[in-house]
């Protein structure tokens, strides 16, 4: 804001006029209620009166939450998969094992030792 | 969160507190520091209308606080805020369809002359048609260049110079009788 083009015409202020212009008041006291009115408007729009969380914290928080959730889901899935391999993949084998034990028990009945006195 | 701010805290400290915490205390100090100067600017551009000047100040503070993040940190806050106020004041004049840059300034002044009332400088400026008044206030009082005024008002720098020429002549015409009376 520079007055770099003041001498362009003959309507230029005279020194006396310029002095009067410079004497004009630069400040005017606004009505007292304007401050409260302005602050109310700013409060309503969320610019003042509450703690504003910076955008980078919100974005960072969302990214961190997503990473933690994703990592938890992966670990959980992996653990669940590993545990279910024997129980789900070989029900037949388990049945066979039981049958084998039964048959083995029949083939070699437990010996009974009777001692007579 | 409540902070204590020394009233002599720098603008940058206050702005940081407003951005970080929405501090009302910091805003209050900033408001007290910069509003009287900006209110005068709005009051002049708006031809002495108190209600319009108040609206301009409120709207300017809303715009300023909303765009603190985009403000250049090396820019002086007071000047930056007053430029917003000038912008808002011109918007208000434009909305009221009073920004007639091709208004017949001589006819407007003739109407005033009929009252045969001699004005002081402040009143002479206020009596100008809105478009002329805006150019004169922005250039001769606020220190804007014609290029900057042209950008704000949507006119060329040449038009701004022409407006200023007529505005000065009109103000001088209103003041001349007083000067003659004194001499």
C-alpha cells in the first residue's frame, strides 16, 4: 500500500489540504456491545471459546487408529487360522485315531493276573 | 483451557493462542487493539453509517479468524485486518447498490449545495457518492495504490484515477467557501 502515484494530476492536495487530511482522526471508538456481538458470532462458528484440535492431529489420529485396527485384524486372523488347522482340517483322521485305539484295545485285551493262595 | 495474557502480548502470541486454543481472552486483547482503527476505516467508506460499519467489523473479524492459517506470517496483522475491513465495507456498499462509479458527482453535490450548508472535511468526504468516496478514502487516507483500488473495486487503475480527480474536486468545492471565510 504505497502512494506511489500521487502526482498524476492537478487535483493534488495543497500542503494545507494535506495537513487537514492528515489531521483526520485515525481511530473511532466502536460501541461497547459490538465486541460481545462479534465474540458471540465467532463462538457460534467455532473460531473461539473451545479448544480447537489441529487438523494434523485429527488426520494423524485417524491414520494411527486405522493402522492399529488393521494390525490387530491381521494378527487375529493369523492366530485363528493357525489354531483351526488341526481341528478343522482332519476330522476324519481324528475319527480314525479313535477307531484305531478301539481296535487295538480289542486285539490286546488287558491281561488279568489272578494269584491264588 | 484458560491462559493469562499480558495486554502487551504481541499480535503473533495472541494469534497463536486463538489458533491453538480458541482463546477468548487473546481475542479480546486483539479486538481492543485493532478495532478502533479498522472501525474508522469502515465508517468512512460507508459514509458514516454506524450500523453498516458495525456489520463490517463483525464480518471482518469472522473472515479474519477463519483465515488465520492462510495469513502470511510476515504481514503486519493490523494492516492485514484493515484490508479485510475495507473489502467487507466495499461489499456492503455494493450489495446496497450504492457503488455507482459513474454517478454524476456534480449533480449529487448540487443537491447538497441547496442546503447551503458548509461542511468540515470529514462531512465533505461522507457526502460524496459511495464510489468516489471509496476511492478517495482508500487512496488518500488508507494509502492504497490505484492498481490495488482497481482490483478491489473491479475497475481499471485509470478509472480509479479519474474517480479520485473528481472526488478531490468535489471535496474542495465543499470546503472552499470555508477556507475563503477564514482568509
